[in-house]
């Protein structure tokens, strides 16, 4: 069988080589107006080269862990819904479930371990009494109850600054530079070469938490609007263009003089989209400076202009609907979009999956740019919906934990990632090749913001309140929260400084 497999692999490689030689100009006319981050292009886990015919294997020594039960704690439910990408009791025919099953079986047999997940209810989004307390208690008692965890961003950040998480860069053979780990996370979340939580092909949670917006193709055609795909490709997809198009299709359908869920709007607006006015233009609430310390970077002219432009649409209440005021879970907004009552639906990638049965055709877009001079698109990762892999600071065998996590992540690149990305998102949920291109763009342009994740000045919540309360007072909001923000940053930098000294 090995010989047959090797022969098939050799034939496919030769065929690929012949095809590439016959089409040397295939990429010559690639649109240069969309420029993705090349910082880590050689190892970026979203590039097409990583899913080539040749399987990339992890650099892990052979090991037999004698039937050890490898336990992963997973946050579930609460105010948000996180996927559990570690449980699959049997094959069911569902691509993602079967990929998880196959991956767990492969790693389990190869290293003689049993992959086990423990689901624990979140106390709430900030997890005031859920998985955070459970992990903290485990480390303090050194009971080694959990080898790893998949928990929300707020939880991992709190545990990191309190010293309850292990530096993943010190857990060989786990290697975060490998393509199955998220290199954008390395860029945005690593502090002085320390990495306490991360993301990658091992879980789909971060992908589902990526900001994206949908547009109704029927309304674009009926009103003879510009093609949104072409706007993105030409670099002209901006917040001003979003506003302009949204104002062209609104109508009081029932004629009662009041714009509500029974009418048609240019845009259905999600509260959290306010964070995109910062990140989608390439700015951050807070970032790590050249000294390896967190610094506040929210207040600048580009952010103020972006917020102002988006607020223009928000305040046009005849053209946009901030639907969460009356419909927190978005179910009525989804029904409106399905009934051709909205041109744009502004949310996250998980919405694409929820709309897979929608009869009306829709397309997927990244969030807009500030203006046409901005070269790249950027995709916010929702802090409330994010989930990161981390390792409790108390471990019986760090090498064993590093081995199994690396093996799970590497095998996920060959199983879970294509099941989610190619078979599910591209194969079942989106409707056209242009949306597939947009998915590539969205996932390649992720940006993680420490300001939101570490609740610095609670600027994230205050940004949302601007939309909720129809206020455009960014400057006064920023100044009001700045003392608390700076105090929080001092606490974070001090905590990490003390950790690094130990």
C-alpha cells in the first residue's frame, strides 16, 4: 500500500509540474490593489502552498505515552457559542465532525493516547465564574487536571497576566513557526518572545469569529448598483461607499411612516461592528511597541475619521437598522435579510453558516477600508467570540503536552482545515467563486487587538455603546476612559515584567 501511495503521489506531482509549465502567465494579471500582509508569507497558514499534494509532517520524535488520557478543557455556551473542535465520538458523514474524528484517531494511535474533552459552561462572556476559575484552581492545587484548554480570549488574557499559563514557545517539540499555527497571532500577541495563547488549524473558532459582511445579490441587481466584488478588487470598497450604497434602497414598505423590522434598509448593523472602524483600517486600540510593552494607540486622526464616517450611516436611521436594540440574537434581522429587506448584513463569519439554507442569493465581503489610499483590507477577530489554545502552568509532562498539541495541529492542517474551509465554507455555504476569493482575503488579513482582548479602558464596550445609543462622541469617550486605560496598561506591563523575571 505504501508503494502504491508513493506512486500516486509521484504521478500527481509530475502532473502538477506539467500543468504549471503550461500556464506560466496564470498570475501575471493579479489585481495589485489588494495587498495582503507578506510579513510571514513563507509560513502563513492560509496560503495555498500549505495545502499542496505533499503532506508536511511535524518534527516530533517517536513517542509512546502508554494510553495516557490527554484532557482538553473547552468553554461552551454562556452568552456566546463556541464550537468544540475536539469531540467526535463517531463518523456521521458531516465533514467537520469526521475530520475531528479522523484527526483524533490518528494522533491517538500514533502516540498511544486518548484525546478527551471536558466541556464547561462559561459564567458569561467575561467568564467571571466559569472556566477561568476552574483553570486557576487546577494550577493552584497542581492537580494537573487539564493538559490544554480552548477558552475565550478574555479568559486567556486574564490567566496569562496572572501567571497561570505556560509559555508555548518553551514547549518543544511544539513549534509556533510551523504553518499549522497562526502567524498573525504570533505577530500581534507575542510579548518579548513569550506566547501564552494562540490559534491555528487545530480549531475553527477563530475563523468563525472573523468579521465579515454579506450583501443581497437580488437587491444589487434590482437597483442596478455597483458590483461589490469589483469594488473590493479595485480597492474602492470603503466606508463612504458602504454609506452611499446603503442609502439607495431603503423604503417604508408598509407605509406607516416608521422605519422598523417591517421595512427595507440599506444595512443591518451589528453593535460589535464599531470595533471594525478601528481594525479594518489597520489601526489598533493597543499594540506591542518595540520595547515589548503594551501601549495605547486608539486615538489618532484615521480612527476618528473612520468612526465619523461609519456614524454617519448609523445616525441615518431611515437607511440603517441597529437591530440588536430589539433583537439581541439577530433572528429577526436574519429573517429580514432572507426576505430581501436589507442590502448589507454586517456581522461575523459564523453568520455565513447560519444562512446556508437561505434561498435568496448572497455574497460575502470583507469590512471596508477607510479610503482608496489604504492598500490592504484588514479583518477584525471578535474578542467576544474568540477562542484560544492555551496550556495551564501546572503540567505533569510539558514535553508530552507539546508533542500532542503539535501533532493535533499538524494533522488538523490536513483534515480539519480543508473540511471547514474547502468542503464546508466553499463547498456548501457560499454561493460563487467571487465569495471564495473574498474568504481567502478575509482569512489572510486577520488582526488581533490587545486593547479589546485585555479590556483596556473598556474601550471595546464604550465603542459599542456609541452605536447602541446613537452617539458620535468619540473624542470625549476616549478622554473619559483614558486614565483607566493607562492604569490598565501599567498593570499589564508590570505583571508581564514580573513574570519574565521569574
